[in-house]
C-alpha cells in the first residue's frame, strides 16, 4: 500500500502493522488496477462471445476483424493474461506490507514495473491491430458492430490504465526505502580545529607549585631521646689488651 508518512519501504509500511481493507480499496493504484481488470474482461469477453461469425460462402467461423483470426487470438490472449495479472498483483499489493525483507519488496515492485511496461506496449499493439483490421472490414451487415467497437475502445482504455500503473510502480521503485524516516548511524565529521573529538571535553589541569624547603642546621630537631644516636657511638678499637691478674703464678714442674 502506498504510504505518505511514517517509516516505509517501497511505498508500503514496515511489517508489523495491520491491514486496512477500506484504505487499500481507496488507493489510486488499487482503483486503476481494478479498472484494468474490468477492461481486460470486456475485451476478451466481447471477442470470445461475438467476435467470430460464419461468412456466407464458408461454414467456418471467421474473426469479425477483416476475417483475420490472428487479430482476435492476439486480443483474447492479451486480455486473459492481463486479467490474471491484475488479480495476481492485487494479491501482491495486499501481501507487500507483510514482507519484512526490503529486498523481497524490491523484487515485487520490479516485477510490477516490468509487467506494466510490457502490457502498456502490448495493449497499444492490440489497439492498433484491431483498429487497422476493423477499418479494412467492408461487409459489416452480419457483424455485431457493438462488440467490435467495444473491443477497440477498451483496448485503448487499457493503454491508459496500464500506463498509469507503470507510473505508480516506477514511483514506488524510485522511492525505495524512506531513508529520512529510518535512523541510521553515521560517523561524526572530523573537527580539524580542536585537538579533541567533539564528544570529549578534557578538564582543565592546574598543577600546584612545588616550593622546596631549605635545610638549616640550627633548626634541626634530632630524633627522640629513646632512640640511640648512632653518630655518637665511640670509634671501634681493634687492639684491646686482655686483662692479666698480677697474682697469677704459673705452676712449676
């Protein structure tokens, strides 16, 4: 379905939303597709029911368009295929919002676009063929002229409706995914004027000034009295004489 607002992909809302039947029926694309379906029915129904007559000199039924059976067969074939295609694409239009994959929607829209372009051209060929063969038909006394004119007229109308469907499909294909509605992540632009990224704001650093103290021996406070001062110990005397008792006499043997 064609969406005019919100998040959408290829002209249809993203998957997950409900289906509104009346909104779908009122869409311009749905209306034109239904008209194309009706015009195709009129063309092949008129030819299959009243498009063949028996000439006076032959018992074989001939096409009312200058007795050219190829013209009638071509119009019937184009009409039947267009009838079936309209039904298929109506179902596809209903199913399109339920497609969660954007790539699948792209293929569906491309199929609609390609078929609409082809059938716009083929209906133009059908109109030219039927109009040309009808202009060459001279004996129209026993021919149902209303059926012939209706086939030619609705072939021309089919050119217009399928051309409009081509425009709708092309517009849906060009629209693609609504990039403005779907948020995507993008890298922030580099700022060459500041040494830091825009999202980083360093705090100002204010170091305190260090003032060294000056040593003054007069104001030096020694260690507490309970701790011995190693600097006041006497120097080490290596040659200590042993004390000898003066009353000692060695034994005599």
